[in-house]
């Protein structure tokens, strides 16, 4: 009976996730699209916004050789022309990228990035190009829902730059590929060992019995792999974030399990008595009341939990964007990029449904949104203070659900971190160096420093003044002639020293969507509204 119970608890926590992804998605085509790499690449005259909390500086010239940054040289000031004598020389066979007036940042890191899913029609080329068009050069795939072998194949091809894609860290969902329920600590340890041998970079947990979690995390840590966890409500009552952090978990995803660690007058969420976890309006609707049930900001319990997590060097990957529709459904549903960049099948997946994960708008309105606005206020207070005390907060999106679109969702996550209280420079650090640290890649990535890999984002507008210029659709600007224009959008994404025209990648996506719409005779309509004839 014990084995059946443990397997059922795990299955309940995973059912909607796995069901949402469906069959494995179509892989990215092996087509050479970027320019380079070059024996030498010099990026000329850009203004550097680094991830070290340093203020912007420029103009600078950055020299890359064999995909490594070899020099960073200040070549002028804002008031005078660039001094040619200060500039590094171009070698034979080298490439110059003229970036005068542009802003350059480290490549972005999305710490929670699912690669499409068959039931959504979001094939890999579509997803990868949306990420790359928004400057995302590295992702963590949390769970490898298309199968670990599938994810490792795309990881290898990306590492060799045979496909246009970010570099990939492949995490396996705990239990993935197991032929029997994992019901004992030794079974958990053996699965972890097998997962490491298969080439996985880490584990994505949802929940299990405490002895199973303890054994799995211990074995995973011994093997040097990393871990993340979505603390599913099916197990969070007996295993919350504090249990995970003390057992060696590297990162919590979303926010589940954190309010539960902050309870002072209860041990369980105040579920309504007709609540059913498989009814996702119950699940997400009542989750919007959870932070109010936790200890208030700066109280003794609140501070105690925060300080313990900080001492354990624990990472928060909040994915604020993926729940934003809960506090303003219309805003998320009517985002301007859906028309040109959301695939028909993806749009249909978002619509209210009893079956699709995250499509739980069975009856949603003012009361639910007000509750979620308060939820965000309290949640953001914790995240911001965690950052203020030296804690690591990363930028993860979980896009592909709940009206959040790949790439665009990453920029929205940056805006929400800003809303939480982060300075724009702290936002950039979250999107780059913090993400690299959380994945164990900070010696190679995450900042523009000599010796690191050549991953960059270049844009013609200053993102510190307005993060919205990072959206592929840009930001609105009115000229002196009273003409409405669009400015921004990433200009170049550079990964491994290869230069990608970000606007061309976005145009490719738009064409893919147009072709898909034409084949299906599809036009976006709002849920419950009949299309006009």
C-alpha cells in the first residue's frame, strides 16, 4: 500500500505537467544561420552594461579570439571622438562589428525554459529562435519533458552550433524513464546514479516522501549534479522549501513551498473543503490567497526562514511572469505580440480548458485578480529583500503556458523584477551572472570579462531607462514631428562568438506563424467570441 501511495502522490504532482507537454516536439533543423565564429572578432565602440553592478561604461572595444574575450579597452569618452590610437588592431581574417552608440550586455540566461511541447505545436526551431531573438543564449530545461535523450541531442547540436539555439542545461524530471515506482531510498539513489550516467545535468523535483527526497538529493549532491524543485501541493505539506534547502537542493522554482515554510498558525494551506487538485481553477485560484496565510514581511519567522536560506546559498527562481495573468488576465491575453508570433496551436492551448495545464480560466474575475495582486505584493517583498541581503535571484520564465510566450516572457520577467524593487542593474545581474552561477557556469558565462566565452546582447536603445526596448516588438516613441515610431528590439545576439541578426530571427518566427495560420485558416479570436465572417 505504501508503494502505491508514494507513486500516486508523485503522479498527481506530475500529471498536468507531463500531459501538457504531450509527445516529443519536432527538433530544430541543422542550418547554419549566424556569421562566424572568426579567428578574431572586435566589437567596436559599444557602451557596456555589465552584470557586476558597475555603472555603464563606454565607448569600449571588446576583442574575442577563439570564442574567448581577450581584451576590453576603453577607447574614448562620451564628450570626445574615439581616439584611433587606443583601439586594438584587427588581425588578418578578423571581423569588426561596428557598435558605436549601441549597448552591450552579457548573454541572457533563462533558468526555467521548457523546449516547446507536441500538444502545443511549439516546435524547437520556433522556440529557440524566439529565445535567441531576445538575447537568451543559455537555458536550463527543467525536466526534459520531451525525454532526456531528445534534450541531450539538442544540447549537443547547440554546443557544436549545428542549430540556432541557446546552449542547454538538461535537467531530468525525477523518476523520468523509471520502469517502476520509486518507493525506497535505495531506488531513489539508484535512479539518481543512472540519471548521471545518462548525461543529465541535474534533476527537477516535484515532490515525494521525505525519505525519498533526502536520499535523492544526497546522492545527486555527491555526484556533483545540480537540482531544482517545484514544490507540488501534493507533497508540500510534509516537505517544504526549508526541508529542500537543508537537504541540499540548489534552487526553488516558482514560489510553492516558501509560504508553507513561513506558516506560524497552521501546518497546511487553508484549502476550501471541496478543493480538488485536478481542478486547476481550485489549484491556482486558492494559491492566490497563500502568501496572506504566511508570516508577514520582516516578522521573526519571515526573517528566520530568509536568513537560513541565505546561509545555505539557496537560489530563488521566481518565474513571476508565468502567474501574471492571475492578476490581470486581459493584459496577458491581449499582449501585442500574440498576433504575429503566437502559433495557432499555442493560442488554442492557452484557451480555457479542463484538460490543458495552466488553462484554468473556468470562471475568473475581479475577486481572483485582487487576491493575486496582494499575493504578488507579499511575494515580491520577500524576493526583493532576499536580493538586498545578498541572496541569489535568477530570471526564469516557464513560458509556453498561461499566455506567456517564449522570449517575450523573459523581458516581462525583467520588468516584474523591476516592479519588485530591483534596480535596473540588479535586474541585468539577475538575468545574467546570477543565472550562470545557479547553473554552475559562472566561470565561463554571465559577465563580460577577459577569459569568458563570447556571449553578448547588443541593442541600440538603453535598456536601463526602459526595459521594454528589449521586447522584439520594441517600445513606442513619439518623435518631435509627432510621428509614432518603434525603437529597440535586440539588434545582435552573439553566442560562442557567432553573430546572429536578432531581428532576422524574429522575422523567421513571424513567417513560421504566418505559414501555420494560412495552412489552418486561423485567426486569433478571444475566448468565447465568435470570429467575424
